[in-house]
């Protein structure tokens, strides 16, 4: 088998394994070899468990039981507990934090037969959208190594993007799965809040954290969700086709100050939807004036509530940036936190009301292509904002409302970098959202050419 199999989807790999074209052990060895060759470049993995992966793959080859994940190698962001391995959060602070048991999502993956390869790099403790990490390095974009993969699930996205594993698990607090996958030509899915358990996952912000998936296509995202979904709801509305589908286009904010080529790609996607029978409606969203402030007012006190236990004894081990964030959490008043939570309740109620008239919302996933490594601010026309704010500008709102959302490719920019769209669905209609995204991906040929890595 050639290196191209490293970029195959879960479904394709499962077909190869079941046909005997490749064994689970051979597939694991292929990815292990690629990790050895490209990890220094990709900065994807913090720790590896290759011997255990080989042993599990060998057992799978001898077994007669199988499903679509049996023998498929994967990785996870280093916030997930994996028994016997350090969960560091990408920081020196927890270098000795050996997990005593698996996180719920890891347990589900292992039960399904997936082969765990190792843990991925990230923006320290998930505090940041650029993915920059002074300790483990900054993961580059697989399409242009002078640019960022994005964060905070930077290493998880790089692991899939560089062909070092078939899929990865990440976390999404303000877009940390959807935004970097958008920048790197992959698919990032964030479920309805609470549908995938965060048990055994280091928290950043308890009430905003979501576990999400990083895959090559929307079909794979749906397959993973069927295993990870702790609600196991059977009443989800089923997606039946594009004709008659009501899609809401926000009339402000989500299409403002966006790269012109991304806007053109979105217009093309909307036209394709119209031509396929979808009903496109302009919708009025809640005011976005204070949303970033509200999100940060919740994030930092919640982060402080977890990290306060380490500040006195290990405070010097935190990066300067994260210490500054925790200091902000110390300065916020309980009244301000409660007020922010009341804003969130209003956002949820008002956004759910929008879905009375539409089935889905469609926005760009990011307003910009991947920024250059080290860039501080991004300018789009006369509009200028910090890079991290730009990367998550269109994703963070839906962490507050808890609605399911998925980002997926919608074209290549003239600079050779991916562009992406974002679909958002009603609470607990994750299956409907995934079905729609898969249909759009298939009908409109939205998958991109592979990066040239090797």
C-alpha cells in the first residue's frame, strides 16, 4: 500500500481491512512510520503509545468480531485521560498527571475497536485559537507550513491533516475543533451540549466545553457520533434531502468583514442549494455586540476554578499567556459572571426561536484563511482584529447556545489554502445536521485536494 492510504477516510480504511487488502497491524505500522517521519514537522503528537497500539491491532487481526472502527488508528487531544498515560494539557504544570482510567469517549473508542496511537499537541490548556505552544511547538498548516493549523485542537487537526492517523478527538469551547479543521481542509463536528460526555477530559470552561471530532468527511463524523453519543436518542428527525430544506442565512455579523473569496465560495454554495430545491431565508440573529465579552467572562472564572489548586505550588510553570488569563478570572466579580450567564440564556432562547422558521443555519466557518505563524492581527479590508478572535469569530457563539454545529470544506482559496462553511442545527437534532452536511458534501463535491506532504 502506498502513502495515499494515510489520507483515506474511516469508511475506506474499514473496507480495506474487511476485504483483507491490509491488516490492522499493517495499517497501524503505516501510521507509526508516518509519525516517525513527520512528527517533527507537524508537531502533532506530545506522547505515543505505539507498542500498545501494535498489540491491539494484532489482536484485532485474530478476532472474528468487527465493526466499522475495528483496527482504525486514532489520536486525541492531550486533555483526554488515557489510563496509564500523562494528561498534560500541553503544559509543564501537569507533566506528572498520570490518568487512572480512560475518559468516557476513549473508552467508547476502545470498545469499538479503534486503535489508540497517542496524544496530540494543543494550545496550553485549550486557552487560545492559534494553537501556539511554547513547550511543544506550534502545529503548522498541512497546506502551507508557514501558516497556522489553528487551535486549540491544533495537534489533533495536524495529526489528521498530515496523514498521521485516520481521525482524532478534540475539544471545542469557542470553536477549537471547528475553526482549525476549517483552516486545514477537514471536517470538525461539535454536538449539542452534553451529548458527548466530557467525563475524564481536563476542563477549560465547564459550561462551554464540548467534545468534538476531527475527520476527513462528514460521513465519518456521523459514524463517530453514533458511537460517542451518550444520549443515544432515537427521536432525532431524519434528514430526507435538500429539496424543501429551509436554510437560514444570518442578515448581519456572520457575513460581515469576511475574505472576499470566502464570500464568493459561500455564494456559490447558496446558489447550489437553491438550484437543488432548498429554501433560503434571511434570518435575524441575536445581537452579537457583547458575545466575545460574555464568553470570556464565563471562560476565565471557570478556568480559574480548576487551576486555582495549582497556582500557588506550580504557578511558575504556566505560560505567561495563560497566567494572564487566570489573572483576568481573578479580577471578574461574581455579579459579572452571573450577568454573563443570563446573557447566555437569552442567546439560547433567541437562537432557538430562529429555528421556528428554518431547519439549519449556514455561515462561513471562519472569516479568514489560515494566518501566518506569529501574526498578531488580521486585516480584512479596513477591519482589523487579533488573529485568535478572527479564527473563532463565527464559532464561539454556538458554544454558548449549545447548538450542534459542523464545519466542512467549501473550496480552495487562490493562496492555496482551504475555505470552509459551517452548518448549525436545532438542539438535539445532531443526526439531521450530520445528514444534511453529508448530502451537501456529496452533492456539491466539497472535498479538497490533499496537501502535498509525502
